[in-house]
């Protein structure tokens, strides 16, 4: 039965990632928005850094930094380690270059979708805000049915696909230790992880924000520092490392001979899994921030893409490729990273990776789940009743346990398939609505040029739809 399910999922995933669907959507939208926003990734990079530290407009609300950490908790996770390792081992070192390209283009896409989420966000009874692509699909496009499809996909990919993958990736990290048993250890880790996850999700969105604000910066900085240490200790191999990345990235004869398994395809797949630009996930977090102008949170979420791929993923890639360990299909995943670290730091390497993976996996699980309750409420078209919410949280907790004991092929193929499907729904939407976000950007830039703190009013850019916050 599982083999049949896995073959169906793999077949759908293969169709989505042939040259005509997901890669085309991501590349075309990234290039289009990069030019329409006049290279916002470079032009307003300093502004993005400044906006992060602004206090929320309303006391007690989620700040720009808090929303950034929620979305980064989802983006920065096990995929930054295991996903990068898999891309290198299966697609070659050149996959890293195409991950960079995906991130650079994706920064503009991330700005558009998060700005739209801010414009069309809704006011909760307690005065806080919420929203996401489902709401701009409903309110700006007038297509509630599309918002329902999107919400279903969000729940499937984050509560199921990505959280299963995070749990699996964590337990796989322990496979190099002598105490590891292929049946008992995954189940044991699954129980502990599911229990901790279940306890945390009962705290609600603000508690999730407070937890991730602490854990995400800590784990990210520590991981990058250790990566830099390993790179410095293997500095002689760095020129050869860069040569292998660019040589493999532009080996087009090899790429065209087997596109589905090429460095480009793995770069796109793992780049999307890592930074999520174009998927419409981060806008759910962006909509919760209390800011004076929607473009501010768009800039913050653009920066999150860079933190994830250009910093954390690159740290993993350089840390591995700078060592003498040869990436092969047999050691794809945690084993390649552990062997690379152990070759430089000795027995302390695998221990460090296991600790890092525990932090990455836990914040990933929390960040992923934070997107789901709002989508469930959108589907039901009403507030979630207490018993319904409890059942949903229990379901999400059980899924974490299942992920820890699941098959590697099943969890990776499921995640790839679902993320491809959600891109196909979200990207055409933001291409249609992108002009609104660009006018919002122009309004922001004009205010900055006048030396003002940008304050947004929907009527100033010709928005006729009712908005809860920008009258």
C-alpha cells in the first residue's frame, strides 16, 4: 500500500518539476518582479535591515522582528542541513549556485506576496491582525474558492509534509551513533518530539513568536560560526570548492541530458524548500505584524529569504564542500554533513550536528504549524471551536510522530509534490495582483524621499476594496 502511495506521489512530483511548471513559474515571476521592483533586493537592502528593529504600531502586537522570526523559523530548519546535503550529493555541487539564483530572484517575489498579505490583512476581535494569500485571493480577486484550495494545501504541506520531513530529518541525524536502532530510536525520538511539540502549540501564536524570537537567532548564529571555523580550517580547499560549484552549475550538456536529476532541478527544489519564496507561506506570518506601512513587512520577508539561503544554506554547503569528504548518493542527507564535520572536528562534529538539528527541527515544527490554524479558520469560514482546535492540534502532533518513523522517499516526495502544487496556485495570483504591491512600494519610497516615516492609506494607491487597517 505504502509503495503504491509513494509511486503516485513521486509521479505527480516529477510532472510538477519538469521544465514547464514549477521552475518556469518561479524563474519567470522572480525575473518579472525583480525588474518591476527595480532590483529591490539590492536597492532597498539597507531599508530592510533598518525596518527589522522597529517597534510594533500597537502595544502588545507582533513586531516586524517577531513576524520575521516566525517565518524564518519555518524557512531556517532541517532543510538547510539535510536539504542542502541531498542537493549536493544527488545533483552535484552546482546545485548550490542554482539555489543562490532561486533566492536572489525569490527575494522580489517574497516582497510582493508579503506586501499583499499586509494590505489585505484582517483585524481580530482582540485588535491583532492576521491574513495571508487566502485573504488576498478572496478580497482582491474575489475568488474565495481559490483561497480554500490554497488553505488546504498550506495545511497539507506544513502540518503534514514539512513537519513529517523535519521529524524524519532529525531522527536520521542519530543514525551514525552506536546506540541507534532503526526501529526503536526513531520511535523514541518521535515520541519525545511529538510531546514537546504538543505542549508548545497549546500556547498559541504569541507564545510561538516569543519562543522563535529567542531560538532562531541563537541557533542560526551558532551554526554559522561553527561553519566558518570548519571553512577556515580547510581554507586550502576553498578555491577548488568554488571551481567545482561553477563548473558543475554550467555543465549544460550533463544538465540537458537528465534535467529531472540535474543540479538545476535540485537547486530549484531545495531552494524552494529552503526559502519558500513564491509558496505563499511567509505572507501568513507577515500579515501578523503591526507596521505603519505594508511595504515594511514586505522588505523584512525579502530579507528572510537571504538569511535562509544565502547565509544558512551557503554555510552548510561551504562547510561540506571545503572538506575532503566526497559527496555520493549513498551518503546523501545527514551522513554527508556529519562525515564532513567529523573530518575536521573529530567526534565532536556529529554531536554538534545532532544538537543543531534538534534546535532547527523544533523551531521548524513550530514555525510550520503557526501557518495552519488561520488557514483552517478560513476554510471553515468561522471561528474554530475549542474541541475542533484541540483535535487539530492532536492531529498535527501525531503527524510529527509518524514523520519520525516514516520512509525517507515518502516524506521527501510528499514535500516536493505539495510545495510544487502550492506554487502553481499562488504565483499566478501574485502575478495578477502584483501591480498593487508595486504601487505600495512606490508610495513607501516616495515617503522615504520626503524624510517621513511611511504611513499607508489604501486610497492613496487606488485600492477600492475594503481594508481593515489602511483607511
